[in-house]
């Protein structure tokens, strides 16, 4: 997901003021704390299957919690003894508990889901037009009509949307419909006029304006070209943004999810998180990455901003909110054929897209300097890199920075890391071993949700290399799982399933065009959404496994993910979610 670059520097000055005004919020992120004697649990979970994801992947029957922390894991008999008069007993009735699931890459915001047109389910171009027509009827002329989630591979017509599809139903309103990847979208003619996009408009740097055979803009704008339109759209109000975050937290909890890494935010979003934490509204832990922009100057501004913050694993709210580091973009999208690759992109899984090999999002030499600057400041950096060429450049940049200054433990990440070359894989293995850095933050659900688009653009040969989890296991590479919501649906159960079965949503180029050689078993998939993801959030001392001394972030499921057929993993149903021992979701 790509977001507009925004105005980091302007936001900075504003936020410094506000942050200094924010009182040191009382620590509100606490579990139950009854005054029980030292060995007594305040909560015990009995008669279950506790998948601990500890180093032996042990499974226990029961677990005891005190003051939000796990004090013991063991048999029903052992844990039963830790109960006292005030202990709350949760009978699992044989159900399975896992650590709360963690999303290592999620644009943590459902504002668009609340207020814009949801295009995730649409199957025909005419349905899009109908939804736009309905929305227009509720708005005044001139007001923006926004939608999110379309994907050409889910449309019967198997083509991009065009201005012409929308103009008839929105003659007096500007329309902007974002593609599910967030790397492109379509504007109607009214919006193109506002943005002054004509046949004569040149592509901006790192952007593409699509044209038809006559040279007219089709309405599709990619990467920075989107900014021509997007910069004209009034941002959601603060109230709407608050609602968007709170909905996301509640929806995460319904899916047994308790933590997220939110990439590429601006200072105003960080400030909003601080406010919500101060109001005791947090039910999901957030590790935020600030947007580092595209220049050395913007990277410097982000570094300066983070220098005033606690560095992870230090946190606000005792493990609730972390000023994690900085996000950079090396390239674009695999769906939009803008990611930086060695061999040309394809269309329909076979036709070369001329000589298009995508492009870097940041001047490569500048990127390398930005990494050195951020790493040199002792700050974690995670870089969006989809194409093999981009990934090579990113891992080589990490090596160079680490050789220059061998600070271990900054855990620099490779976001998406779709088709790493053999060189990149070996380099990640080395970086992890030598420096505790070089971790893929991968999206198994890409294989599913946008898998048909990917099968068309990557093609049959490259597709086999997509998200090579099995190779990672063989090379002792740890990765962190994530949804990249809103690019794919956020429930982590989809990622668990996709890591194992590698099936696309609609099977346009075959059900499993990426093969199954790179599948992993559910045990490995679960690690990528628990303990390995916790490590990517610098929180592995607190969460990611169910062991004495850790925080009681726990999800209880209707089925045992270790026992059911792989196909059923995506239908796992969460029954209960605890965050630090406190119930944040309970199925009715
Ligand atoms: Zn993203």
C-alpha cells in the first residue's frame, strides 16, 4: 500500500507543539490487577489445547495469568492449584488457544471502510458505476466521491476501470477510486479536469498516466501520478480518523489479533495514537513506522522526529505503542507493473509489457544514503521492495550500512519481499545471523487476494518464486506475516491458510499458479504471525508465545489449527481474545 507523501516537515512543527502539551498519560494499558497473594492467579484457562509457540512448540492444557502476565503454563492439575477465591476460571472446553496473532504490515485504518464506497466485492464494471451513482445521489454537486478496493482480476471484463465508465453517473462530482493495492486508481473526467490532467500532461517522476490508443488519459493514474488527484481530496476529519482506528482495533480483536506494525505514518497519525492511548482506548498494540519520504532531507526530518521519541523496545503504555522506526519505498507494485524487476513485466501471464521493468521509487544512490543515515542514527528502517531488482538493492544497502557501522539488533526489514533472488535470500540469511537484520515482512495473502493479478503480471516462471517461505525455512530465515490491509483483508487466518495452500482467489491462470514447492506447514505459518512477527515489532520479550513471564495476549479458536485440514484454516473462528489478560473480544 502506498500513501501520499504528505508534509512531514510541516506536520513535524505542529506535532512537536502538541506532543509537548500532551500530559504524560497515565499508564492505562493494564490487565486485571486484583490484590491476590503472590502465587495466586487472577485468571486461569483450563481444559484446552494451548499452542504455546515456545521454542519446542509445546502444547499444554492450561495457563495461569496474574496482573496481565502469564505466570504458568502446564497441565490442568498444575494450573488448577494456582486458583484462589477471586480467581476467574475460563473453561476452554477442549478449544485451542494460540498467542494473539500479529500483523507485521497493516495500514491500520478503516476510515475508508466506514465512509467510502467499498469495491472489494464488485464483479462487473457496471456494478462500480451503480455504486458511484448511489453515492452521488447522497452528495452535493462538487463533493468528492471516493471508493476503495477494486481489482481488475476480479472484474468479469478483466480490465482496468476508466473515466468513461464513471462519467455518465457522476457528471457533477469528482470521483477517485483507489485500486486494492493502493498503487493506482481511476479518476473520472471531472476529477481529471480539476487535476488539470490532459493528453499533454507528462508523467511525473516515479509515476504513470495511462493513455488510450488516441493518446487521451484513460483515468488510471499510477504511483506519484495519483498525487495529481489525491492531493485535491480533503482529508478525513479527525473524528472520522479516530473512528477508523477504533473500528480497526475492534475488528482485529474479533479475529484474535492483538498487535500490528503500521507502516509509513505521518506525525499527525502518531499524535492521534498517543491521544487514543491516553484515553485508554488501545486494544491492539501498535508499532508505527514514520514515512521517510524520498529524499535525504525528508529522511533527516524523520530521524530528527524519532530522536525525540523512545526507541524500541521502549514504548508508551507499557508495550502498547512504539515509535518503531522509518519506512522507505524502493519500488512500486507487482499488480500495477511498476515494481523494479530484472525481466520485463507480463500481461495475461504471457505477453511481455513491452520493455517495462518498472522503476525505483527513490533514486537508488540516494536510497543507499538514506539507509546509512537512518541506520547510523540507531533507528530501525523497513523498506517496501516487491521486485527482485529492488530487493537486491535493499539488502545490499543494508549490508553496506551494517559493514560501515555494525550495530546489531536494528532488525531492518524488507516489506513484501515478493520475489527475492538467490542472492537476496543468501544475503538475508547472513544479515539475520550476523546482525539481527534483514527480515522479510511478507504477505502470504497476496498469493490469494491479488493472486490472479499477480499470476498475470509475474507470469508462470517468476510466479514460482513468489513469497518463497519453504526456502526461507531451509535457509533458517525468519519472516513476519502481514496483510498489507487494505490491500488484502486483515484477518490473519487468511495468511495462515495462504502460506500453506498458495491458491488464488479466482484461478484465472490455474488455481495454484505459484505451485506448492514454497508452501510451509501450519506450524511455520503460525510462527510468522506470532513469535517472528513479535520480533519484527521488537516485542518478542513480551508477546508472540505463551510462556511464563510474557503478557497474556491470547486468542481462543473454535478449531485446532494444528489438527484441521489446511483448507479449513481460513475459516477459523475466534471465540475469545485476551489482551494482557483482559477480555477484549468474546463471541456471543
Ligand atoms: Zn503497505
